[in-house]
């Protein structure tokens, strides 16, 4: 899910978004752009933007709505399998097994393994294949890439839901093979990158910041509504929100396949030149691309800020947090989902009201970069304290304030992105965003393995050990806070006046 970034935190809005590294916006001066037969976008295509907005809402609600009911259904099947092999007399004659019977470590370790490795395979394959399919989209168009990604979603859904509907035929681990679908089309990372690229294609420069911010607000709001709706519907039957979420996803994909092509046509000369590239020239291009990232070695602040994007991903997604709350505090998954939804609700005023107001007041007295650095220090400390409280809490009374503390630091990644952008030159921005996206992708893949194994280890010991994954990440975030506290900007950076583009 893409996150919005305040306009003042981007040196070049056209390069922002999840698709920036391999899906350049229309104003990027790539060879394709220079040879285009279609003029640059001067006026926004509002019809296309509205369609993209509807798609984004549908997919933004459908994805989060699926997570919690999927976890509950997996838990129910794993629980039934466990009691069926250990003490069949405990099983009810008909209907869904009681959730209270499923909170034992043996069942939860199986659930963590199924969900965790499913997340790992999904993250690994979608991160691996997003780049080549992104290059394909740049050359042959967005529509072809969207169609391939849609086919991949269908394949993934078939394997993900087969064990749910036919548990007597397909074991739960069949879900893992669904990730193979991302080999065809690149998966969610590529799909959202395409959407961001199409937004950039359809938006005039003067309106781009506003449009991206509105999409960001819609993303956060959709996630909140999805979690609340899922929590309520799960009270009746977990399959209801699961199928509702799937329906929204497929509606979004259907509309996406009806979108017009936004990639501008290239001249025949450019196409012929592209198809005649030799292997030697390709190798030279790769070497040149790798060499172009050497600026990181000479930019000390940028080099020490990059690991922050990796560490923040280690906290994992809401699926792990929901399961942890359910296990640790003996709550139903529906109730745990509602708590996480309330946490997400608090991030909305933080990101779009509180942080902008504080930033505006700070910039009246200090430079933009100094303001970003100060806000980054505060935000990362709030994240660290929040995760420490989440991992250490022994009751709901201490968990809720910890969730709110963590939500208060939700702007850290966005602020750090703005800070690191300001510390690099304009011509390095696209390469820098590529590094950030790659770092976050590696962090997401690592998080799936890390939380799965550390949570299973903690479940075997019980008590406070169950919160070990979040305690370790809180310690790493504290180290990031220490590094930020020691970071001193160069006098040239500090002199950047407020309101300037950096």
C-alpha cells in the first residue's frame, strides 16, 4: 500500500510513489519521452483520475479486509486438525470450532508458520519480479502489465483459497504455492506501481502534489474502514468479510483492465534502436547503472539514513500484530482487528493534520531540513516506545496507549524520505528512490521470516517472550534514534530556506 508524502517533502513529485524506480512519469527525460509523438501532459485527465481513484479504493479496502478472516479460518482449520489427531472428543459435532480452543501454542505455531511463510513467499516473488515487469510496462505499455498482473492474482487466489473451501483435500501449506502467481505479472508491488505511474501520466504538474496527497488519504482511510468492516462481519462468519474483500479486489482488477493506455507512443526509430541492443551494450548499461549509485559512498547522511527504511519494515504488517494481540491477550481475532483499526484511525490525524501543523510552525524558525530532522527524531522515538510497550504489555490497559504511541510515530518513514531527498541532489533523486524501494522490499521479505521464527520461539516459552519480535525491533529503532540524534547537517544544508525546493 502506497503512503502519501507531504508536498514539502518531495523535491520532485513526479518521481514519487511506489513505481518511481522503474515506471518513470511522463515528464522524465528518458529516451522514450524524448522520442514521444504525444506532447507533454499540460492538463489533468480527470476522468482517468476518477477511475484510478475508484480502483485504488476497491483494492485498498479489499486487501486489508481479507487478512484477518483468512488468519481466523486458517486458525480454525489448524485447530480442528490438531484436536482431531490428539483428542477428537473435544471437537464439536458440527459448526465452527470455538476460538478459545485454538489459542494453545501448538495451534498458534502452526498458524504463524502458515501465514508467515505465505507472507514471505509473496513478498519475495513480488519484489523479485516487479522490476522486470515494470521495465516491460515502460516498453510495451501499462495495459499489458495490468492484464498479466490480473492473471497472477487469479492464480494466487485459487491456491490461497483451495485449502479453505476444500480442507479435506488440500493441506494448509498449499497456500504457499499461490505466490507462484506473482511470477506472472509481478504482483501487488507492480500493480500499485503501475497505478502510481498512471496517476503521474494523467496529472498535470501543477496538480500532481494535490492528487497524490488525496490518494494517500484515501489509502489510509480505506485501510481503516476495511479493518472495521472486517471486524464487524467476522462476528457472524469469517467467510463473509473474506468473500467481500475478494469481491472488491476483483471489481478493482476488472475496472483496471478497462483503463486506457497512458504510455505515450514512441517513434519507430526508437523502437528499432531498442530491439537492436547487443548483449555487450546491455552489460555495459548494467555496469553503468550500478556505478551511478556510487554517490551513496560520498553522502554520509544519506548512507546512515537508508537502514531506517529496512528496520521499520521489520515490525511486520497488521496481520502479525492482530495474531499477537489475539494470542497474548486472549481476544478473538475480530476484536484484535478492531484494536488495530483504531490504531490506524489515529494515524489519519497524525499524518494529515498534526504533523503538517507542527512542521509549518517549525519552519517559521528553522530550515526545512532541520525541521525534518527534528520531526524524524521525535517520530522514531515514538515508534520505538510504542513497539516496546506493545511487546511488553501484559494487559489491554497498557496495550492501547502503546498502540497510540506507535501510531503517533507513523510519519517517520515519510519524514525520513523527505529528509533524505533534501540531502541528495535533484539528479540523484530517482536513483535514491530506487534504493529506498529496494531497501524496503528487502526489509519486508526479512520481516516475514524474522517474525515467523521469533514468534514461534516465543510461543514455545510463553509469557513476555511472545512479544520478542516487537521488543527487538524497538531496540533497533532506538539505535536509529541514537544515530539521528548524533547526525549533524552540513552548514550548506542548514541554510536551505523554508519554502525552497531541496
